[in-house]
């Protein structure tokens, strides 16, 4: 059945061309990922971040976090090193501003023309963020002596490197837009997923290197089976979390026109359990990195050259925070879960408007049985959304902290545990489901059976031959 469905995909010229175009754009992205920046000592840079990752420092965690959801990598300073992170940041900024800015609200209500203007401002903001992030990144590696000295003191190199990093992100943004127009799936999300899946061969090699049933210090058959079972279980839970809905019954009012009665149908209003998607984890993860980096830098600077007896209470407090806010510690996990809950509710506050939804139901002649249209319906929708968001945030918290818990408690490399949960797994699951649903819709529209068991049947060629 699966092979027949794949064959049906390539029988449709339009769908086949879209898939091949998407794959070709992803191939261009992966090729550009290996084009290095001039003047950077790539071997020293890779060694530096490998040591930082093994030691579990804040800089190593920051590099891993950026690599997970931006599509770029700081451990390899290439022209695509910033990835699509600046574009994501700019898009999130304008999405949040649309809830508070009257100008952006009016533009959003204008339809496609207003959205095009917002998209244009987003691109300009992306370039500004790229310049700032590129300068900060180049300053960091220059201070770590990871840039050849003859280049580090040359202003022309700074201009060239900043321009290359900015152009790389703009080019990735263009590739994403081309996939949106001529390919299949969301372009930016496909690039991020490709960057995440590119790390899977390294995770498999790590598991293979640590697997030895004859050695008690390495992974046994039981450990391997538990790892595979945990991966399958978490993927199934992520799929369930992504597609889970609370369906609110909606009744349409009956209208009598002449001797005929219209309306009266019963439908459902789907409310997603995980309305915020991966955004709460992204916000929480990014904000958890900065305090660790800041506290670590302050503590190292104020405690340098002093003995433990010479340090004041505030230096001791900074040292305690530096230790307990580290990834895997109890305080870190507790704050992480609290921030996931906070941003889950914050996101529905910004994106979900029960008053507007209640108004739309009333204007379309629909109502929720047992509730009066208007404020009572809006209050009910808000209450339901708050309750299901609590459950969705609980699932998000489990998936978010699972890689860290497995990494610290079972001493499994983070390159492996990141595929057991977290932002990367949710992005891969959501993008894959979106891709399959689009292919499924294209197949069913042409009377082919799809991936999800549609009963369209392979009737397309027979219908065309009959008409011929």
C-alpha cells in the first residue's frame, strides 16, 4: 500500500515537480552549509565548541540550541551560520506587535496587500537583526582567537564576513519563499527540519560507538531497546500532541425563506490542545540560555584571582546560581517548566481572541447549544481554552525536559537525547505531518488513495481514459 501510494505521487506531474523542486532547494541549502567564512580557523573553532559541549558550558548549550531550530550551526562558521534564526525572530516580533499596534492591526485586516506590507517590513528587520548577530558572533570568535590574526585586525574582513553572513540568511529566506511558491510545505520549516535531520547520522554513529554488550561500561541490548522504545513512544506522543483537538459543538440557526427552511446543520469548532505549537519551548529555551551565559561570565570575572575565603556572600550566591541554573539541575528544570507554562498561556492570550470568535459565530448565524451568543459564549471559549492549554503545556513540559533528564541521569550524549524530545522533535513531527497532509490532499483531489488510508482508489487514469 505504501509503495503504491509513493508511485501515485510520482504519477501526478504537478505534485512530482513540486516535490523534486523542494528536494533540489534543500540540496542547495545543504551544499551552502559547507561553504566556510574566510579568515576563520575552522579546525580550532570545531575543537573549541566540541570542548564546550563536552563540558556542558553555556556557550556550548547556546550553539546546540541555535543549531536545533535555526537551520544553521555556530560550530562550523559558514555563510549559512546564522541560519533562519534572524528571520524567525523578526517574524515573531511582528506577530506579537500585531496584537498591540493599531497600524499593524489595520494592515492585517486589509488582507493580502496588508500582509505583503508586513512581510516587507519583516525582511528589512531580518537584515538588521542579521547585522547585529553577525557582529556579535564575529566579536566572540575573534576574542577567543579563532580568527587568524592577520584577518582579525582588518576592517575589510569584518565588512566581508558580516555581509556574507547576512547574505546567507537572506538567501535562505529566499529559498524558503521559493519553496512556498513552487514547492510543497512551509519553506522555512522545511529548512529547519533539514538542519535537524542532518544531525541524525551523527546520533546513530554515537549510539553505535557506545554499543557493546560485552562491556559493562557501555550500552547493552536492553539499553538499546529502551532507547528505541523511548524514541517511538515520544514520537507517538508528539504526533498526538500536535493533532489533538477539543471539538466544541456548534449549531447553525434555521432560516425560512418562502416555503423552504435553510440551515440547522450541526458542526464543530476545533480548538487545538497545543495552540502555541513549538513557540513556548522556543521562547523558554532561548531565555534560559541568556541568564546562564550572563551569570557564568559575571562569576568568572569577579572570582578570578580570589580564594574562597576572600569571596563575599554575593559572589558565593553567584557561584550557587551558576551551578544550579546549569542544564539538568533541579532549579533549571523547575524554572524551565514554569516558563513553558507561562509562554503557553501568553501565546494564547496574544493569538486567541474569544470575543472575536464569538462575534464571528453570531454574524454567521451559529451558536453553541446551551449558551447565549455574545459575552457568555466568549467566556465559555476562554475557559475551555485555558483548561486544554494546561494539559497541552504539561505535555510540552515533559517533551521539553526529557532530553535534558535522559542526558544527565543516564549519561547519554545530548546529540542522541535531542531526538527523544524537545524543540527539534516537535518541529520535525509538525513539519512532517503538514507535508503528508498536503500530499494527501493533492492525491485525494485527483482520486488517488493517500498516505492516511483514503479510499479514493486509483481511478484517475481510468477516468481520463473514459473521457478520451
